[in-house]
C-alpha cells in the first residue's frame, strides 16, 4: 500500500467499523489475533483483550524512583504470569502494567488512542495513566497502565476485552514514523515493559548509575559539556 497516494480528505477523521474492516482486510493495519471480528470491531473502535503478563510495582525501601536509573527497576517491579482461566486481583490503589493480547502494526497515515471500556470504568478500573497515544509506525503489543480507583478489589482474567483502540487518519502520512530509525524505545515490544525514560536524550552525559542532582539543594552538579 502506497500511503502517500491514498485518496485523502481535507481533515483528519476517526475510522468507522467500515473503514477498520477495509484497512484490516488490506493488511496495512494489523491487529492480531482477532478471534471474532463481530465482537471486537465496534462502530468506531477495536476492542483489545488482556494478556497474561503483568508487572507489579512493589512497595520498597528505596526513598524514591530515579527515572534515569535502570538498575532500580528490579527493586520495585515484579513480573507475574497469569494463565487464561485464572484471575489477577487488582486491589484498590494498585498500579500495575499489563499488556494487550493483540499485537498491532500502525501504518504511517494513522494514529491510535487507547481508551478504557465503559463497563470497566463503571468498576473504577482505568487502563492508562498518560500513555494513551500510539504513534504512526508503532509495532508490538500495547502496555496498559491498570489502576483500581474504587474501594473493592476487581478480578481480571486474561482474554477479557478491557480496552479499545480508536484510529484516526492523519491529514498526511508521517515521514518520520515510530521505529528503529528513530531509536524508538518500545518498538516490537512483547508483554508489558517498564519505563525506559533513562534512554531519553535529556539524560545524556549523566551516569545511569547515579541519580540526577537534586535541584532542591545547593549541591554543585557536574556540568554536561558533551553536546
């Protein structure tokens, strides 16, 4: 498919079920596996199912999380695998990284947003904190940021339809899509992935094993001149 020759409208638009089925059939948009198109393809979205892998955040004795220290991840994150047919209990106040069962491949002329299903919202379960935007060019499973805002534990089972993707057509295809050429951190991810913010360019020149200087003190911080 030549995305740059596809007929385009004057404005961006959200894809309907007709558009989604057409793009899935053409193969330029991939959501796999979809076991039941009639169930998962909604009027203007695609329902996504919960995968089996979870990353649980542990209450630890570290004073805080330093975003630039990858070595701390093992101190506050624990991997959990739940078989289909079993349950993961999301307790009130918990924050857990989950994953979609489906893998997606977003073409350069589309963006996707992750939304929760209203049925789970009514149980006080939210599926993303801030990372609800899926860039053109992204490939992989989608990490879900699961929280329970209610007063009672909620049982989640792999295979449940917990979220939905809404697709919007861009005014013009991206010429610099998400991917390896851009050094995109989460391309081709499988299962939930903890933050890789320490790979961001603003942390260049800082020792990944040392926390950034505390700007709330008068301590002299080393100057990064390696630009």
